[in-house]
């Protein structure tokens, strides 16, 4: 039956949660570190053999690993929208990447530099109250460092108008396709950098692809991840005497391949000779693609270590709730990141239908670690199925407040403190791209529909307990399970307001 996207109050059932008596004095600081396109298997603690992540691994040993945690979506913008709003993609106003192309040449770095109104994504509605606004209402200082992707300059959907006291980073996710950009944003003003605008494309004909000098143009002066990290440290310094929430949305290791030279040199020695990437399949050329990709992840790990060290220096580490995760699975650009070599999805299949952009496990199951020494006993694993929209509910329970509108999440705070945990009847994903997709996880069952734009209604059914690679379709053997999952899919979907996100077959 066709449903209409009216108001959140009418389309979402509010999940109540037990209160576990956290006093205002005990409420922690909060840091959410969001990696960009970091695969499930790309950190050491989860079996990575080549890329070194000692700081993230130590964080895991001191806290809890969520083995069954999911992003809100298989690509950047909707995943971040789910995190910020507590609404899954059947209810969320942002269900895919929406680049607002009618404004003009939105993919040109030069055009965006000359006209900032070409930057950014379609704004979220004014009615959206982000988790940052909840923190702010409780007296927290709120900071957003990194990649936003949920609005545009001169709209009401920039970080500073969505609950953040301070913002430094990329307003526009397209701008983050260059780690040596022309500018970043500090609050509502552009911070012009000492870099030259360089167009993406193939290495110039006639240049020797094995000559390092021919790649210097792609590695300039001001490296955005370093600048943003410095701002994150300063934010912590400024707020050491009050409660804070830091949303640290790193652009690493999302392509392009651009990493600090010391890390690239380290992995060149470790991995040995490799063929250059000449830039013929997107982004920028690179002399040592595997070494650079590994270096990007290790540099992110280095930054995580510095955040932890800063918290300890400030004397607040013990009472800081840190969640580390990724916005989706690894890139499908195998010729650049070589996700087969790195086994980037870990126990999941490394193929184009199980990485970023797809609702298969490798596209949405993400590495996730939680630490809070005052509350979370270290060295633990949790197989509780959870997802990005649960963070909103978890924060609200810890703060002792009700969400400002009905949300889709269930607090996983009980799991953190080893108390009985309420579970979802199902987890839901809807993705109006890559052919149109839906997915539901129900207990250990996973139902997936693809090619929705072609009118397909076929549901593939997998038992994740025995088939985490999603290779054996059991739909024909379990028609009752299929029907139950299809009912959940219908229940979870509401008609989006943005025409771009409408999947016609779901509206019939």
C-alpha cells in the first residue's frame, strides 16, 4: 500500500528504553570518530595482516567491539544523516547522495571555488533536530570536524545551524575528493588554503608513470586531514573544563590516494614494488597505490592515538564515551585500493556486490568499537545487532532525556554495561541508487532486494549464522520467512519527499 511522508510523529514508533540511573555528574564527554570507507577487515584487531592500526586495536582492547554493527546506508550522505537524525532510510529525508546538480557545474573544483553556492548537498529539512542539538540543549559544547555532506553554504543545514557550536572541515562531500583542497570551512567562513586546484584525470600523456616527480602536483602544501586534526585537538583543549561532544568525521581512507610521505615510504618498504595507478578510472594518479592506501589508514590510526593521548592529558579519558566506526564498507575502486589484496571486507566477500554502494554485509557491516573506562569493561565482544540510528537513542538514554521526535533507534547502553538488552524486531535499509535496493536483518536472517528500478520484486534470503558471505539464497526453502521480511520492508518504507529518492515499485 502506498504511504505518504507526512510528519515523523505519524510514521515512526518511538522505542522506549529503560533508564539506568546515570547522574548528571556521571554523564560523560562524547566523541564519535567516523572513518570514511573503512572496511570491516581493515584494522588489525579484526584480522588485517598488512595495515598497522595499533591505536585503534588498543582502543578495542580497552573497550568493546561490536561484531554486528551496521552503518545506516552503504554510501556517505545517507549514512551520516541516519547517524545525525536517528531515522533509518525508510523514514530519513536523506536516502542517498544528492548533489543538487541543477545549480550548475557542481563537480568542478574551480567552479565551486569561484561560487560557493555550488558547494554542498541538498539541505535537510528545518524540522530535523540532530543529535548535536540534543547535546547542546543539555549544556554540552559541540564540535564537528571533518566531512559534513548534509547541506550547503547559505542554507539552514550547515553544521552551525544543526546544533554544532564549532565546525571546521569540508562542507561538501565532493570537495573531500581532494585532500589538498582549495579551501575548508571554519564555521560559516571559508579558510583559503595554500594549494592549487588540480583537475582529476589521467596522468598526462608522455609522462613516465614510474617517475615520482610526475606526481608532485597531486601532493601540495596544506593537507586537509592534518589541518582538521589540529582543529580537533584545539577543540578539546578549549573545552577541557566542560562537557563536550566531538563529531570527528575523517575523510580517510576515502579516495583519492593521498597520504603523508612518511607513511607512504614506510609501506613502500613493507609491501615492495607495485604498478602505479595512472588515473584512468577516477580520482588522481598515484605512483604507489597500495602503499598510499595503507598509509592513509595508518595515519588515521595515528590521529586516533593522538586524540586518546590528549584526553588522558586532560584527565577526562576515563569519563569519555568514544565510539569509532565507519560510514560504510570499502571502496569498489579495486585498481586503486586493492581491496582483494588487503582483504578489506574481512569475513565478507570482496566483490563489487558486497562493498560500498550495496546493502550486502560488506557494504554496510562496519568496524565499530566503544570505550568508556568508567562504564565499559574492556576486552569484550558484543554480537547485539545494532546500527547508526541506535546512537541517537543511546545518547538520549545516557543523558536522561527523551528524543525530540520519534526515532527508529533502540539504545544499546545496556549492552555497554552488561545489562539485559532490548533488541530490534528488524534492521532496515533502503537505498535509491545502484539499481535500487532494500534490505532487512531479522535475527540471523538477511533479506535483500535489488534492481528495484527495473521492477524486480525478488527477495534473496541468507542465513548469516552459516553464510556471512551471502552466497546461498534460501528464499525458496523458507517462504514464511520471506513473507515476514517483505512485510517488514513494507512497514518500514515511507514515500520520500525528494523525487530523486522515489523508487516507483515501492509506491505501488
